[in-house]
C-alpha cells in the first residue's frame, strides 16, 4: 500500500482538488466577460463561426493588438481567456480545412495564450477543460441545468450540432458528479473498514455511471453525424501525430522551434480516469500511454486527484478480503456499468466517425448533394484517428477490454449479469 502525497491519516477530501460537490469537474459559474481591456479578443472570439465562414478569421486575428495577460487575475478570468484564445487558435489553424494550414501562430495570439496556459497549467490548445467544463452559461440563472436552459459562451463552426456536442458532454460530466463525491466516501470507508458504507457508495457510483450512459444517448438527439464529422471535427484536431501538420505549430514570440499538442477529446475528462484508478483498471502499454498523456491536458488539480486516488489502498483487494456478498455485487455491478458506458461510447464513435468516414471514402470521387459534399470534404487524414490523435477503434476496444480484467472471478461466476 503506497501512501498518498496528502496526509494519509486525514480524511480524504475533495476540497483541495477544485472539484464541486454539485458539478464535479465542471467550472462553477464560468465568467462570460473579461475586463474591457480584452475586448479585442472577445470581439473576435464571439464571431468565430461567421469569420471562418467568410474566410476572415485569420486576418482579424492578425490585426489584433498584442495584449498583456497581466490584467487577468482570478482563476475564472484565466479560464475564459484560455477558452477564447483556444477557440481562436483552432479557427486560425483550420480556417481553410486541411489544405491550407498554417505553420505559425502569430505572436499577438501566441504570446498571451502561452502565458495564460502557463498560469493555468494547461497546454496552449483547446482542451476538454475549455470547450466543455468552462464553456457554459445558464439562460435563466435560477433555472435547471438542462439543454433548454444552457448555452455556450464561445462556439465553433457547425451550428446547433456544436452546441449539442459540447453541452451533451457537459451534461455527462454533471451526471458523473455524484460518482466523484462518492469516490471520497469509498476511500474513507475502506480506511475505517466499513464494508456497508463502501458498498453503498459503490452503488451510488454505479447509478451515476448509468446516468452518464443515459445522458450520452442525447448525442444522437442533438448532434448531426455529418456535421460533426464533416464540419466540427477538424476544429478539435491537434498538431501532434497529425499528417496535416507534420511539423507541429510554431508559437511566434514564444519559442522558435515548432511544438506538438494533441487535439481536444473527452479522453481528457477526469471522470473515467478516476473510475479506472478507483477500480484498479490498468491499461496496456500503448493505450495506457495515450491516456496518461491526456492527464497533462487536464487542470493540474484534477490530474492530482487522479494520481492521489491511485495511491490509496486498493478497493479491489478490500472487496476480496471482506468476502461480503453485497460488497462483491456492488463492485461487480460498478465495473459492469463502466463497461457498458465504454461499449455505448464505442457505438457513438462508430455512428459519428466510422460510418461517415466509410461514406466519405465511397463518395470521394463522385458529385452529390450538399450533405454528402460536406462529408467527403472532411480531412482524410483524420478518418482512422481520433482528434486526440489515437487510432480510434483499436484504442477504444483495448481500453474497454482492459476494463473487464478487474472482474473478480468468484462474483462473475455467482452472478447472472
Ligand atoms: C460524438 C461524441 C463523441 C465522439 C465522436 C467521441 C470520440 C472519441 C474518440 C475518437 C476517442 C479516442 C481518443 C481520441 O483520439 O480522441 C474518444 C475517447 C474517449 N472518449 Fe469520447 N467521444 C464522444 C463523446 C464522449 C463523451 C460525451 C464522453 C464523456 C465524458 C467521452 C469520453 C471518452 C473517454 C473517457 C475516452 C477515452 C477512452 C476511455 O476511457 O474509454 N466521449 N472519444
């Protein structure tokens, strides 16, 4: 048993990890406006879809003044600045699709972007922490946290499907928030040997994962696959392992050498990383390396939480040692629901990437209506790759299969699940 970096005798608490009880990893009440000095940024950031459409985004960004980042003080100011600069960067790089990418990000964008990224401990590229966790606003502040009452702060080309993609992912994060709370309960209850309390908390985590899967289903309601694949997806793509940008991107005024960063992906959501560490799920070398790398794309406090969970006494060993039927079943069901989430996610990826990619291949040399045109113009280099740069299906199936390895053989035999 390894010791946690925090005092191992103190109760495990989420307080120091920037985790909200109600919203989990979501940034509570993100700011919608920066101080007036930053108006030149927000004026452009709020018009990205129309400026990309008219091929004017790059020239607007080129004309922005070089602003100092030093007037950004609070965490939420820095998060909005990172979101706005990230969205502008994605638009700048991909404005002309994969044909006419740039090799350099101009210094008036690159320098403040780099500084803000350094202060937040985030990479200078659009991350899940920007596009999802810090990119929401309630229309009616007193109203519910649901699709009807939410809107994005900053958007990308793709209309309602972009709104749907980011907000459904946000709602999946909300559905996962009770699970995060209960991870602390599991850890504290193991420490004091309270089998019933561990079982109860695991049951709550199981329910939360089920809710995440149910919420993920909304993707099919709010996102059009041809728009996700043919329009939005390239704007989430990075400049690492991406044949469209083999050299990476030079951040002018920051470093003379180009740098490589992976694109935005919910593989950067801290939720499943926490579940894997709690349940003792280990990923094999290649997929494990990718997932570990994705942790550097999370806010540092969230990454720290995942690492600290991994240092706690093993839940799986505890379940084995207690040989308690309710606890065995709770553990088994929890892994089963996580597996079901991953299976459902694979079917989503098939619907939103593999199927449109196959249609694009089929249509490439033919002339068709507008929807097909959009799909067949999507970048071919991304067909088999996720925006984070991974070889998609092999990766996702490997991660799913590793999840099965933590089943306790006795429970699997006794339970008809
Ligand atoms: C249209 C919707 C979605 C698509 C097309 C999609 C696609 C992908 C792809 C291609 C990957 C491989 C990694 C990469 O290269 O980026 C991935 C990984 C992942 N995605 Fe999604 N995703 C979607 C929605 C979501 C949502 C809402 C979540 C919830 C948080 C999620 C969670 C994950 C996780 C945790 C991984 C890492 C693999 C794992 O742990 O099983 N995805 N996704």
